[in-house]
C-alpha cells in the first residue's frame, strides 16, 4: 500500500520569521571602554608626581595642543568603527537570510518531487515523467549552485546529504523504463504494477528522509540570524555607553594632566628658594609643561655646578701642591736609581771579560747589589720553552747550599721561583715562609724571607730568569723597574759577547779552512789586480814564495787570456755573480799548468774583490786524454770484433748448412745399412752441426744488441709477455709449467730485445726445473725510486751464491750438455740488453730452493717520452 498524500505533505513545515545569527565576536562591546580609558590615560600623561619624576618611566607624552586634537579624534574614530561594525553585521544577517530562503526553496522542490511522483505513479504518462525529470534536474542544479554559500561543516554535511538523496532519486526513477504513450498506463500487467508501486514507495521514502535535512538547514541559519541580531543590539548599547564613559574619563584626565605638573613646579621653586640646589623635577613629558620642568632642572643644575666649582678649585689647589711635592720626591728617588744603574752598566761595559760566564757572574752580583738583596741567581730558559738550564748563583748561595745542582730543570717541576716564566711577568713574594705552594729549599740553603723574580725577554721569547732575595724591606715597583731596565742592558751585553765569541770562532774556522784547503785560494783587489790574501797552496803551486807572489798581478801568471780578456771575464763574473772555468797558469819555472777556477765577486764595504779558488788539473786532463784515446781504440776494436763476428758467423753458416744437410741426407738414406758405430757417428755429426748452428745464431744475436737495436718506444709489457707465452706454448705444455703474470707496466724499450729477456728467463725457468716437479714461474713488477723492478721467480734447482756473477758471462755453463742443453749465451745476452736500456740485472737463489732473477728499467724518461706514454 502507498502512503496517503495528505499524511506525507504534513511532514513539511513552513519557514518562520527570519532570525539574526551570532556572528560578531563575543565581549567586544565590554572590552571597548577599558581599551579607550587605557589609551586616554597614556595620552594625557602621568597622573602623579612620582611618575613624572622617574626618568626611566614609559608612556607616550605629546604637546598639549596635540592632546586636545587626539581627544577629539578618538570619539570620531570609535563612531566610524561602530558604523563599520553595523555594516558588516548587516551583511552577515543578509547572508543568513539568503541561506534560509535557499533552504526553503530546497524544501519546496522536494515537496514538488513528491507530488509529481504520485502523479506519475497513478497516471504513468509521458508528461508526468518529463515534469519529474525536469524538477529533479532543477534540484540537482540548485544544490550544486549553492554549495559555496553554506561554508560551515554542519551545513556542508546537510547539503551533502541532500545531494546524495538527489542522485539516488535519479537512479530509482530511471528504473521505470521506457515512457508509455498517453493512457497506456492503465493497461499494465499485475507484475508491472506491483514493481511500480514498490519503486514509487522507495522514492517517496527517500524524499521523506531528505525533508528533515532541508528543515535542519533552514532552522540552523534562522537561529544564527536571530542570535547575531541580539548581539549586535547589545554591542550597540555597550559602545554608546563606552563613548559616554570615555568623555567623562577624558575630561578628568585633561584636568589632572594640567593640575599635577603645575603643583610639582610650585614645590620645586619653593625647594630651590630654600637652598636645596639638588632638588630636581625629573620630568620626561614631551609637552610644554615638561619643557618648563626640564628648563627648571637645567637652571638648578647650573646653580649647583657653579656652587661646587669654587669648592673644587680649592680642593684641586691643595691636591696640586701635594702632587708636586710627591712628584719631586719620586723624581729624586728615580734619579738616584738611574744613577746607580748607569754607573753599574758603565762599569760592566768597560770591564773586559774573557768568557760569557764571567760576564754573567759579574752582572748577577751587581743585580743583587742594585736590588739591595743578599742572594740571587740567573738561569737560562731553553729554546724548547719547556726546560730551565740552571746556570749561575750569587756567591752567598754557592757558599751555603751543599746539594748537588741539577743542570736542567723541567718547567713543570720547578717551584714558585719559576712563576715569572709561567706568568710571563715579574713575581714578588714578600712573605716567602708563609707560602703554601712551594717545593721547599735544598739542603744547606739559607732561609728565604723575600723573593723577586723577573723574566728576561729576547723579542717575544723568554731567554732567562733573574731572581733576588732577602731584601731588608719588601720589594716594590721600583725594584722591579730597576732590575728590568738593568737586565735589558746587561742582556744586550751578553748577546754582544756571544756575537764576539761567534765571530772569533768563525774567523778561526775560516782561517783554518783558508790555510788548510787543498786548493789554492786568492783574494784579488780588482783595482790593482794583485792578491791581497792567499793561502800557502796558491803560491806553492806556482813555485813562488809568499813575498814574491804578493808582488805579482793576475796577468803575470795567466797564460790563456790576454789582459782585455781577463777584464771581460771579470765583468762576466760581476753580471752572473759567479763563474766556473778552466785556464792555464805559468809557473816560476816556465811550465804551463791546466787550472780549474771557481770565482765570484766579494764586496766588503764599497770595495770589490775577486774571490777565486783554483785547482791544478794538469794530471787529470792528461789522464782524461789517455782515457779518451783508450775509448776510441776500444770502440774501434769493438766494431772490428762485431764485424768479425758477423762475417765469421755468416761465412760459417754456409759450410755448416752443407755439413748438416748432407749428414741428415746420409742418415736418412743409409740408416740401418751400416753398422751401429757408423749410425752413432752420423748422429754425432748431426747433433754437432745443430749445436754449432745454435751457437752461431746466439753469438750473432749477442753481437747485434748494440748495433742492430731499435729505437725505444712505449712497450706494454702485458701484451709483450702474452706474445712470449705463445712462443713458449709448446715448452709450457710439455713441462706442465704454471706461469703466473702480475700487472706489468708500460716502459720505454726495444720490444724485440725486451721480449728476448723475458723469453730467456722464462725458458731457463722451464729448462732448469727439478726432476719430477712441474715448473712454477711468477713474473711481477713494482715501482721503486723512479724505476721499475721486474722479477722472474721459479721453483727450479737453484744456483750457488759463488756462481751468481759467472752465469752472466759469455759461454759460461754450470752443467754439462747431457744434463741441460744450451750454449751459455742466454743470460749474457739478457745482461747486455738490460744494460743497453739503462738498467741492471742480478739474481737471488740457493741450491734446491729456486731462483729469482731481477732486472730494472728506468721509470722516468724525458718529457717527450712521457707524453708518448700518456
């Protein structure tokens, strides 16, 4: 059964009269009077005498005219604010009213949909269907169009519920299917009518559920509108009341802002008239009354200053007389101290001391006397700034102290006597026995009552410590100043003594070097050309006595260069500062000697000298000439030997090949036809011919190392060793050898010859393996001090140390041919190749423990070769 239309329509309610919503901030009206009163109180200034006299008081102080202007502006500003508030409230009420109207329209649309649903159900006509669809589309547009209007969370939730209901209604209504023609709805089957009734009931049920949401949206905005209207009315009443209160408060504060300062001024004038010149108003107000108060304070201040000035003048005059008297006494005392110090320094400078220790001992005793003390010491502070070197004590300390003195004393272990070093300033202990942090005194040390220590500086560094003690009266600033000035001058004398000692020692060393030098040394005056200083070697080499040589000029014994050439040589030395050259000197006997000279210009003051060191190299040049001729002869012999080896090997090759060929032919053709001895003889001939062929080839390769070698170029040793492995592949397989190769560098070398080195070393490692063992060979290279160190290690039979040099000699063998084949040229060839590359080769081995062959190749070449490698 369908619900009755009358009962369904009864659920809709009409909207009531519009109500105001509460949108204004709560408490605004109540807070306004308090804010206004506080502002006006600040504008009108302090209200009490105490506040006006605090110089640090805070607040806004303005001129009286500006106060009156602000008092008129504030009510106007408040009225404008109230007007803006009412305008804003009106807009909020209109917005709430519009929401109520929209809610009513939504409710009306839902009611129309309910009526159209009944009509569509009863008549099932196309007109009713179209009207329902149009009204539903209007509802959907209406909800979407007003979504932005409802901005609160509660409103959005209600509006969302209506939107979901509208979408569900559209889906349900679509289930009716195709629209029938007019009047055909009365002829539906029973099953179709039953389905339509259930569908209509479901649509009406959803409409009934959506209706409360529309009413809730209406009631929510209606209640808010009413509440907001009430608050606006209350705010208006509060604002009007606040303005009235504000006017009363302003009137009170204006009167008070004038009466209080005037009363304070009257009190101030009365106080100053009564003689209280220190009375001050201390107003910080910025208005006219504040300026008047400050003018009064300035007048009182000037009166007080004038009154005090006379009193100060009297006191200053008395103090000046006392200061002049005290300064005169101090100047007399300082003059006396200066006279004493200068007298001591004068005596110290005039006295002759043989050693630095004597100077320091005398200076220490004088320092003790200047400080009117009884004991003293002076110790050095080492350059490490960590250790004290105990050096000198006064006589009283030396006589009384029996403990053995330690020459070096760490600063950390030193007592309070070293505090001046730690603090880098003088330290005074006028009551030494009562000090708690002291290490104690050595055995036999006399009692110490007072102590003064000062650091002695050389620039920024402390170089020594001076200490004095047991003055009758306490040490004071005069003692400190006297000792600092005295020790500064005394230390300069010590430094000068050290320099004199060093100069004396340096002169002695120079004279010893000059006289004992194995070379001749000349110091020649460039103006006269004569030697002003020379050692014994100089005149003995030329055969002259000292007196004779002193009278000779440079041109008298110079042979190779004429006087103008000698002068040009001197000018060159001046430009270049020094020069090394060879020349010839004529001795007294007339013999000409070859001389190597190293010369430079020596400037002493404004005078220049030629400082020359020369050596007789006649025998050296003769020996060099002999070596040169020997080298030429040796080179010629080597070329002849190489030519002979090449010719001999070439001429021997042809008959040797014929012997070998015919012997092999004889062996193949008549093998077994002759007796056993004949077959053996033929075998001996074939083997000898082959060994002779190998020997000739090896000898030819050895002779061509230096003559037929190629220019050096970058060689990748990894790729080179890979080719060597291919050449030795058969030998490696037959011997089951294991060859391990590390990461090898790229070097500048002759690739063919370097390959011969690797091939010979690896081939020997395979050949000379222990019986029954598989050869294990490791090849590696490491960088070492600008070169590459290559190594080839094996596990073979090894070599005795006494044969290390022998194995690198030509045709030297350690085993018979029956034990191990070979010609004895391989290692000699390796040595010659490595030496051609600028390296060296050697081995480390022991019998039965394998061998390691090492050879080096330069790792640093010229710039062009480095760029090629890169």
